[in-house]
C-alpha cells in the first residue's frame, strides 16, 4: 500500500518581495526562500507549499490578503492556465525594470567581470500581437480548467486545438483568443478547429499515436504575407483536400498554404516533406530594403520589428567601416550576416543546420550580396585554428548562440583568432555571463544593451560589445 504523502504547510500573510528567474516571484519566510508563480511584488497572500527543500521551497497563492499597487489586470482569458505570458499582471514598465535587473544580476554574479554602465533596456514597440509565428497542437485530450471541473458539467467533447499545458505532454488547452499574433491567426485556428469538429475529423492521440489532425503552424510577415502549414498524421486524401480547400477559400489572405504528412513520434518537421497546396512555397520579410525568403522550416526571429532594432544594435556595436572581415557565428538563415554585409568587406557565416545555410545563401543571392560565404556544420568542428588560417583572422566576430551559450572549444578558438571586437547577442544572460568570464583573459566589456523581444514573459535578449584589451 502506497504511503500517504505528508501535507506541506500553508504559509499565511506572506509578502511577495521580488521577481526571480523563470518568471516566478520571491517571498522570504523565516529565512526560507519561497518561489511563487502568478504573483507580483507587493502582493500579500496565503501560500500553499508544493515543494520544500532545505534551502528553498515552491508554492502557489491560494488566497490574497492584499493586492499590490504594481499589479495589472491580465488581459488574456487563458492567463494562468496556458503557461505563456506569465507577466501580464505586471505593468510593462515594471517588466522592463525586472528584465534590466536580471541582466545586471547575471553579468555581475556569474560573469564577475568589470562592467560599464549598462544601457537602459530597449522596450518592444508592440506588447501584444508581436509574434510572426505560432504553432498549435490538435489533441483528443483537452485540458479542463479548474472552473470547468468545478462546474460539475459532463464534457462530451474533448478535442482541442491550442497549446500544450506545461508539464503535461499529452494535454492541450483549447485556445479561443491568443494575444501574441495578429488576430487573423485566431480566425484561422478557430475556423479550422470548427471545420474539423463539424466534419468529425479525428484529433491526434499522442499516447496511442493515432488520429488525422496533428498540428497547425501559422506564420506572417510585416509585408502582409501569410503562411499556413497543416500537419496531418494519417494520410486521408479526401479529408485532407476538403480541409485545405476550406482554409484556402475562407482565408484568401493566405499566400502560402502547405501541408505535411508526419507519421513520426515527434512533431518536428525539419526532416519532413512539405507539399505546397496553394500559393507560394515561402513568404517574404523585408528589413532595411533587404528581402528574406522564409520557408516552412526557416528560422526567423519571431518578433520582426524588434529584431530589426536588435540587429541595428549589433551592427552599431560592430563599428564597421567597410574594410572588415566579419565572422557571424550561429548565423541561422544568415539574417545578421546579410544585414551587415554592405558595411563590411566580407562576412563568413557558420551554422549547424544545413537547410538554414541554404536559406542564407539564397538570401544573399536574392539581395545581390556577393561578399558572404556560408558553412554548415558543428561550430566547434568548423571554427578551428586551421579554418582561421585558411579564411583569415576576423576583425569582428558576431555571435548569437543558442540558450546553452558557446562551447569551450569555440571560445578557445575565438581567443586564438583575437578579433578587435566581439559582438555577443544572447537570449540567456546567465550563459552569456559565463562565456564573458572565459573571454575576460583578452577582452573587456565595453557596452551592454538589453533588448525586450518578448513582452509579458521573463525572457530578455542582451547584446554585449567586447573590445580587445
């Protein structure tokens, strides 16, 4: 017989004092640090502990005594359930303040390097409807909210099209309105779901790996172009064509309608055949006169307008005069490389994903850029001393690594290359700070510019200029 778990204590009248990592807030109770989601500094609440360790605890607010003066009303009906946009209850100026603090704390505590005065964070021009890509999941296991469960109603329809519940790989929250992408995205998703329900299309069962409808991906650009990718699990020609014709006829704004038959155990489409049903195989984004083709598998910054501001900062930090050899590490589809190319003598981009490098080369050709060169492969295996000896020592290195930061071998090669400037773009100031400490032997931090790419979340981008000592 299983032993009954001991009930953890309820902490009463707890004052929330600060914001922590991952978007949670902090309270201190008798020297114990307690992490609590969906509260803000200044709130006073009763906290039910859900986890307790010797050095910290986690809990949830079960009753509020006092609401903070800094609290804002959540504007999304799915707030607190879908797992996204956790900082809606913080006014935007407060969000920026805590993101700035997050950058400062990470660079100071982890980096332990000499820092200049950190520039004020650059806020996003739009705080809603700013994303250019969303992916929705079909599921036959709809997540019931606490309100629905408490209603004592019997729910016969358990299909959903929306977002995965955090920590529940096979549970999906049915989304009515998402505030992240232009409202046409909501219309496409809701109409597609309604069509599938009315026509008895089966929604995917992740555990049993069956069902017709799998995922729906919606992308758009600032030029008003729209891409919709419908991913099916089963191959039912009649039903597939009926749905695709419905979507095309209902939404003439869609310029690229594609579909995929994905029979794999996971949702990734990088290794899948994409079939164009109607329109173009790609959509086009424009930035400072440059036009970038975005295919179904292409990576592109999901906040187009703020991405332009981010790249402007990176180019400004690079201090290009037109005579420099620039290495662009983790170049992706070559957006930064092509963006800075006309200000440099030559740009060499390196990226792990071969398809991304093909996109980078195409983007150079389409924009008549002839001074770029791109290589695909593992960064630490390509960027070697032999590579530098063959292609030349860079005057400037721009690096935009994934959240894990740069491998030690890559940092070692950068130190060997000894560029005059390094522009380090990061989506994770903690791993960026670690890398800065490793580069400190030869480089000093000259400028730091935080950038908010994702309002209402705890995520923050940071651009650092390193100068050779």
